[in-house]
């Protein structure tokens, strides 16, 4: 049965002393689910076994839940007989809530970093990697396990860029942040990726501890044009929880009680403090007036609650106590002193400040990130809308906040899909790489590749969703343009009036246009995947043809090569060929394309002309009449045998001489 119930207990739980005295503590003031454990603690104390630092769950008269850190101490009479239990507690409800809220804020930050659709990495003051999120791992091919602890510049930056990247990181470590810096990263496979980076100084308690880089992969955008965070610190906190420090002063302000917890907090032992003037000995000069007024009120009979008392430890450290000062009465009922029961809120205040800093950091990172970020509450109404998203969507933050995301910013055809993604996120199910078109007044403003993640409150409950995206508008447009170009090229090749074929790195056919099919009689279906040299080149020509193709596969192109071919029906053709190296989007050789001209008839005509010329030459030489020829200057170019015989000048004597001057009389 309750035999003691002080004013603080009455104030906190709403039950007056009169309402509680004589009532069963467990049955009347403890929730059913906690009654067994509380009963066990009390039974131990009633058997002489005291319990310290037990977290006692209590519920107030008005249904509010409290957690009290309790010391259950055995109470004895003058003969040493156990007469009951006295419990001295410390209200740690707010402390627990702050710890939970801080943990959830840290979890939110960690979750945001890890699942962001933007590459995020961090380094410590030595330049070694301390953060490496999924997107960074995906882009570089280096897993988080492989990257952590290695030096960023030495291991992931090429020699040409190391100096400039080191300079950016050095500035950030000195507090000078850099925005929109193009960082070249090299993947595990040796390819280069370009990251548009914001390098932000990372601090803890005001001290620089590293740099966090929030980026946007602009590799595809960069390649297509010449040919796209956070975030934040992983902060962990530990709040020391302790039982209540208790001390007492007499009416002259001299210390008469000083328990073990005050000793632990301040470093001053009980023997050092008893009899000392509390204010003069342990309170700073500039704080003595306010502390003196507080004690004076208590010594006059007024209970003082929630007074923040700064105490300086023996080592000069400042500690803050949330203090209740209660008048203590002597045997005659007169006030003989003031009993002060406190709660060490130093860690709590630091935690509040740190939590505010974390919240400010998170807000700053979201607002200034180089990736579009928005948040919604559980009703789907916008709660976050950063600068990048405002720029892409053409809706300002003021226009967006409080509006239903789906109904105001998503076109009707996408509303169901987006609503489903948000519903999944609000149920704790993340969605990656969802394409979201942003519209304003019926016009598409941008396309965003989105990750949607649940956002949680201090007790772990889902309070909304946070979405981090990547602007892929230009990338999609360039992909479409590349696709159109590829289709145009394919049609051009297929319908060209010249035979065109292509091979891969293994010499297998992967192009065979209509003209090639018409010329040689093999359909595209018959040739695709077949080895060009082994299946369509005569044995005697394979070596020379293979040499031409291998040169092209090594980057050395060949022009005007006469390629002998035999049709399906045995007819021989000669194609004047240009063998051109074929390359992939990243510049790697992927095969050879051959563009030809059928010169079979031309060669035949040339051969016939040659035969005619040779016949004419023989005719001139053997004619039974003297035949000579001159050029436009009158010099001999022909002199047949009959002319030699008739005039006595041999062909060699006549050729090149001036006919008139040398062989005609005046």
C-alpha cells in the first residue's frame, strides 16, 4: 500500500496524495502488462534486496505515459525491521523520447544516404572513404566493403585529375564548400564516370571531421552531348542516463547532504562538500544571484520545480541539472533546509542542440542538393520541395507545399502509378528507379528517375515519404535521338544502291543489305551469323581478304580494295570495297562495315579496251604501209616497222624527235 507520495509524483501523474495513500501501488497505478515486473522489484526490496536504475513505467490520471528511473530502497524501523519500500525516481520520459527521435533522425539520414538515387560518398580528414552509398557502388562497380577505408584520390581518381580533386577536398576540409564540381571517377572496369559534385564540410560539435559529397551522375549526358545527396553525416549519439543527484542545504545555505550521484556528476566527494556554503563554493559568480533566489524561495516554503542549475565539476566542466527544490521541515514543522532532487540534463541539452543541428543539416542538404528531392506526408501532401525540383518543375516551393502531389503535379495517366509508389513507400516498401514526368499547365517540364523511401517519426512510425530523383530529361531525349539516327542509318544501309555488309569482332556477318542480297543471291537470313571469309570468299582469296578485315578491326581502314566474290549461283563478281572500322558508343571497336561498288562490268570493259588497244598496236606495227604518229607538239609517238624499213631510221631513233625538223626536207 502507498505510504509516501510526494508533490513531484502528484504533479507528474495527476493523482493527489489523498487519492493515493493506502492504495495498492501495483494494482491501482501500474498498467496490467507491467504489474508482474514491478511486483518482482518491490518484493525484492521488501526482502532487503534493493534495486537501482529500474525503468518504471507509469501512466498518469489523464492517460499520459511516463518512464521513471527508480531506486527501490528497503525501509526499516528503529529496530532494523523491514517496514516497506521507498522509491526515489528520476523522470526520463523526455530523455527517452529525445533519444528515440535522435535515433530516428540518424536512421532517416542513413536511409536517405544509402537509398538515394544520387551517388553519395564521404571522406575523413585523412582523405579516406567513410561513406559509399548504393548508387556510388552501382556506378563505380566498387562495393562499399571494397571502398571503405581506402584513399579516395589515390584509388579512384586518375593521375591527371588528382591535383584538382585534392584541392577541392582540402578546401572543404577547411570549411570552403564547392558546388557543381565535375569529379571524374574511374570504375572497377576501368571506364570513366563523371559526377557533378557538391562537396560539403562535415562537422561534429563544430569540429570538421570530413567531407560529404553529394553528386549527380552526368556520364551519359556528357557522352551524348559530345558524342548526369547529403548528404549528410552519419551521426551516432550516446546519452548517459543516470539516477537522480540529490543534495541538501540548511537555512544558512550550508551543504548537509550530498549523495553518490552528485559525487559522480561533479567529482566532489561527500566529505569535501559537507558544511561548505553551496553557492559560494560551487556556483559561478555570474550565476549566484539566480541560484540564491531559487534556494531562498525554497527555504521560505515554496516548492521550486524545473530550475536549470549549472554546476561546474572539480575538473572545471560545466554540468546542468534540472532541479526541484523542496522545503525540509524539522521536528517542530519549521523549515530547516531545502532538499534538492535533480536530473542531469547535460547530455539531453547537448542532444537537443545536436538534433537541431542534424535537422538543420538535413534540411540544408535537401534544399541545396544537386538532385531533385521532395517529401510527402501520410496524406500525400507535399512537405519538402527543394530548389532543384523547383527549377525542373517550374513550381516554386511556396506553390507546392501543402498540395496533393498526385492531384496537382502528376498527369492523369500517371496518377495511379505514382499513387501506388507512394503507398508502397508509406507502407515501408521502397521503390527504386521509377520514371516520373513533371507537368505544369499541361506541358511536360522534366522527367525524373525516382527513389521513394519511407520517412519515420521519433517512435519509428511512418510519417511520410522522401523521394530523391535524377533529372533524365536530356538523357531520354538524346537516347530517342540516337534511336532515330540508328533507325535512319539502318534504312539507309538496307536500301542503298551499293552492296553493304558488316561483321563483328569474330568475323561473323551482322549486316547484309538488299543490294548485297540481289548481287550475290544470298538472303539476309542466310548470311546473318555466318563467317564472311569462310563461307563467301573463294579459297585462293581468303588470306588477303582476312588481312584487310583484321586491319580494319585494329583501326586501320582500307579503301578501294578489289574484293572478289562468288554468287550463290557461281557467278564471279568484283566489288571495289571500303572497309571501315565500326565503334560502339564508348569508342570501342565492335566490328567492320564494308561499303562496296560492283565493278565487275567495269573491269570487263577495261579488259576489252586493253585487248582492242593491243590489237591496234600490233596492226600498226605489222602494217605493210609506213605509219607514224605525232603528239600535239609535233613529236613522233608512233613509228612502225615499215617506216623504219623505208626511211632507215629505227623506231628508237625516231621516237620523241620533231617530225618536221628532223625528217622533212626544206
